[in-house]
C-alpha cells in the first residue's frame, strides 16, 4: 500500500541527502552536528537558526535612503 505523497516526500529527502553528501566536507559538518546534538541539542538549534538568519540577512535587499526625495529648506 504505497502512498504517492509519502513516496514523493521520501524521494525528496533522498535527493536532498545525495546533494548534501556531494558537497566536499559535508561529512565533517554532519558528524559535528550529530555529536553536538548528543551533548547539547539547544546549541544545535541556536546555531542553525543563526546560520539561517545570516544567510537571509546577506541575501536580503539593502535599503538606501535617497536624500533627493526629502525637501529641505535653508532654515
């Protein structure tokens, strides 16, 4: 009794795992996360959250104030 949704999710996880394993040095990172999680799971959640925030911050649009739109008088 194969559920097509579960099969699609499983295939997605397999594809993502293969993509992660293809990155050089990924086994070191995976072992670090596994060992850290055993010692302090909150630390792993915090580090992953900070990494996601850093990537989001670097990819976000930068806002600049355009001084030409602010009308200034001599006063």
